C-alpha cells in the first residue's frame, strides 16, 4: 500500500460510509461466529477451544511442552491433585487446561473466572430464592396452591438451582472433567482457604435440597449444570467419583496460604523462547504468518527480557500488521506491544 491510511475502517471524517464491508475476518482467537449448542462431552459449539489452542494448531503438532511441564501435569493427573500454574500474562496458563482436555478427550473445559468479589458459593451453585417466591405467589393467585410439581412447589425446587463450574466438575462421572479456576490471585483473601475442604473431599452439600430430601421423590431433585444440561442430585449432596483435573492459574501477584500450596502440584511457566513463540504464532495464525513475523517475534523476545509483555500483544500486532500491512509496520507494532509494568 502506498497510503498508510488505506487500511483504516473508521476515518473520523464525520460522514457515514460502507467501510465495514472492507473489515477482514476477525483474528481466530476473537472469532465468536462458531458458537452453538455444546454439551459436557462434545465441546463443538462455542469456538473456545479454537480460540485457546489456535485454529491452525495442527501446524504446531511438532511442538512439545518442556519436560518439567509434562511431569507436573502428569503428576497432577496421577495424584488427583489440583495443578497450580503461575506465570506472566499470556504465558499459556489457561491454554494448558484446554490442551489437556483436547488431547485426553475430557470434554468442554469448565471455566470459573475469578474476580475480587468471587466466593466459594459462586463456584458451587446458585439458588434463585426470589424466582421461587415469585412462582409461589403466582401459583397461589392462579389457584394452583402448592400442588405437587407446580411452580414453586417442593418437587420443583431443583428448577431454581444451577450448579457452578466447580459444582459441575464434582458431579459423578466415569472420567474426570477439566476445571479451570482462572486468576485465583484476583480473589479476596478468604477464597483460597475456602476452597481447601471442597478440593480435599471432592464433595459438597446443597442445604436447600438437603432440608427437603425426605419430601422429594426418592430424595432426588433435577438441577441445571454449568453446561446447561440437567442432572439429578440425591439427598442434597454432590460427590465426585472421578476427581476433576483442576487447573488454578495465577499471575504471581500474591502468595497463597501454605495449606492450599501443599494440596496442589505447582508448575511455574517461564518466559517462552523463540521456538515456543513461533509455535504459538503458527497455531493461531498459520505458518506463513510466523515466517513473515519472525522479526517481530525476535523484537518481542528481546524486549521481554526487561519488560513485562504478554504474548496476546504479539498476536495482535502480527495479525494487524499482516492484515493491514501499513508502511509504518514497526510503529504500529510498538503501539500494540506496550509494557504492562510501566508507571501509570
């Protein structure tokens, strides 16, 4: 291109135009068009696997994790212990969970994204007491009262309970589910300790069902899972039969209590080398993009020795400079790859 503005879609001219028709397809890791129905064991619908592992992951088949990484992952599998993965942003911590689930055929990854307000209850289940109360009032006004199976009745209580990602992972199954508890270091001070008992025992109680167990048919209630499917819970207790493969991720922003650490297998992902970065790029953008962007990969690697950078930034820069191809390629890449630890 001879004009550096030709790649621009929005031009700030204040006049409407059909520029959106020239917008290229989204980057593979931001493509949500494949979303559709997904089941617990057939994760074919939401595109999350491709966004995490890369749409061109078959081109990266020759890459293998390092020996220590493989050993720690397998140790967690053998010992049925959570895997605590620490590393800088974009190091591939979350991708690890998707990679294990994909290779071992363990179905869709259950993801619990942690924020400062997250509590153990959020991961286990949610009981919508307000919706049940409203249904009871509506049924009473309609003359249905508390007839068996009517909205708000004891028999219908399961319809107001939805298991969270952790609760779904602990359901009985022949093979383990993969649970990603993402960015645990973002939680408040209590959550790591609150997780201890559930992760140690592999079970939890739903008091709302436990109290009514003797009034439910066979003591069972049908509840909704985090996958959107329905399962029956007996006597208000969820007990796993295969302990899930639990991946806890952390950016290393805080220390965790010793009781949690001793229950986990700890894996620290170091800074990737040139070969691993190139493989990462090939998996998401293809072999040609990796070759064309080799200079940007080298620059990224050099800068990362003294600056906090994320591999997501490198992918963004490679995609945009390849799709847009402006003359000021290096300048645009520098705008997109800014150090994350700079003073604000």
